[in-house]
C-alpha cells in the first residue's frame, strides 16, 4: 500500500504486545517496515521503505510515532527523511519532519500547537518551515492556461508562522496570524520541461522575495473532533495585508476571504463532508505569482492553495479563487487489536473550482470539475492517512498524505 495508508497500517500492527520477538509475528517486531510507493503529478515516482515505530501509553493510546525512511526518486536520486509526531494530549501536539535527497530536494517542517480543544482562553501554534523543491510547476496566470504551457522551477522557501487565538467561547475564536517568509524562484532543472526563466521570464516572482503577512480571522468551530470530524462546522472569515518588509510602503497585496467546512453523519458509518472557499485580493502591488490565489492538488489551506484533485498543485493561479469539495466518507471495515483501532474508509468525491481576475466575475461560471475516490486509514484520534485518485480534464492524478484534504 502507499506510504500514507501504510503508516496507519503500522499503527494497527505495531501496538504493544506481551509476546517476545518473533519474525513470523509482525506485532512483535520493534518496528514495522512500511513500503513507500507514491506517484504524484509533479513529484514523479518515489519508492522506499519506512520502518515505523509507535509508542503507546498505559492505556494503549498512541503518543508518539517515529518513522524514518530511505527512498529513491526517478528525478532526484536517493534520500531519507526522519519523522517524529508527538501527541502528549488531545490538547497539545508537536511534530518534526526533515529530509534530503541526492539532488535539489530538502525539507524541514517543525510545528508546535497548544490549546487545540479550545477549552482554555488561548490557543497558539508555531511553525518553522524550510523547503527546496525542484518539481514546482507554473502554467501562466488565469483560468484558461494551457497544459502545453507547463514550465518548471526550483523553489526555496524559508517561513516562520505564528498564530495566536483568543477563545471567546468553545466555538468562537478571534485570531491573529503572522507569516514571515523568504521565497526564491530560480531556473528549473527537470529534463524535458521548459524552465520558468525561459518560458515566463518576465513574470513577477522570479528571484528572491521577502514577504510579511499579517492576518486577522474570526472562526466559528463546532466540530466534534479536529482530526476526524463526523459532525459540526468550521467557518473562518479572514482579512490580511502583506508587505515586503512589514512596512506599508512595501505593500504587496491585501486579502479577504471565507472558508467553510461542514460535516454530517446520517448513519454511524457514513460522514458527508463539504468544503467551500472564496478568496479575494482587493489590491495588488507587484505581488509574486506564488502569492496569488491558486487551485490544484490535494491540500486546502485557509488563505492559501485550495484542493482540486484532478490537477497538480498550483495548476491555476489568479487574483481571486473559488473552490468547492464534497465527499462521502464511508467506513467499510474496523479492526480492534492490541490497543489500536483501525478504521478503513472509501470516499467518493467531487471537486470544482476556478480562478478569476475581476471581483464582478460569477464564481460558479466555467468551473473545472473533478471526480474521484479516496481510500483512508484512520487510527483515531490523531492520525488519518489517505490515497486519493482524481480525474479531471487533463487526466488522472494520484495523491497520498497525512490528515484529511479538508
């Protein structure tokens, strides 16, 4: 199975056992060898092995996952990663993921979060992120850019993000977010794909850009669980401004938007999940292309990229964007063994969306549509691994990862 689902399988298989080590009994192994096989629209084919170690508390609850890997990618050679995911409580968690490949690729992502349950006055999170990637794609700006216009670039991002939320009640929160980042866009190095510096030499964003983004948001959150929600809603209304150095004279853009996620379980085994996001950029002042609204890929970030699983990440860039997603998360099997409960889900889904350049544009017109199916493994309450296969106008796309796409 693919790596994301494999980690969940490991969560089931690696629960504590009272038996001594036995090669014929995977539950007794000190670590579970999870195969890592992924095919991504932009990252190519990756093959590797993830020896996964899980640690449980006295009640059998997973409190830590340690998952190093060794992988080979057809474009970037051999490499390895270390993953540590720590869950001291339902209200606090931290994680560190670091890795490097023989050529170009490297990554560090460290996150610390407290007040996740919003039972205290303050919730906060801090993220330090660094990535150098040679697989980034750019097709131009607009909703009708042609696939034949594909270009590649090497992107290097260093970002510090700090979020502080004031919990007015359990459901209502007012938060401030500060994002300070440095992004460098340089020539692409993948054979057979034209570099952005050759195909789009005049596009804003090539070279190094410093960005300071300050955002204020109001959230209404009634979800029964932040990782595996089955009912409730999470609605965020936000606005922000970005500059080159934190000063008004270096303004890049302003933003305003709303993001809503809704969950309903008509039966014990079925959850209907819906998501919609609308983002406007009222003002632009030589903003880099990568700061524009974008749709494509398998991740949905408030104020950032939005999910459209029939296309690769960043397939469409524009000033404003709309996206909607609907999926039916049907549990098909549940296993209980050695202190870990594993639930398997099949999730048919529908994604749609577009980017546009004028506020007067009707967002529901001329949409890009995607149909697909997702396969998920859940080790509640903290872990969801997924494999999503979507089909759009440019063919099929396959994504794997941790946590639901929205």
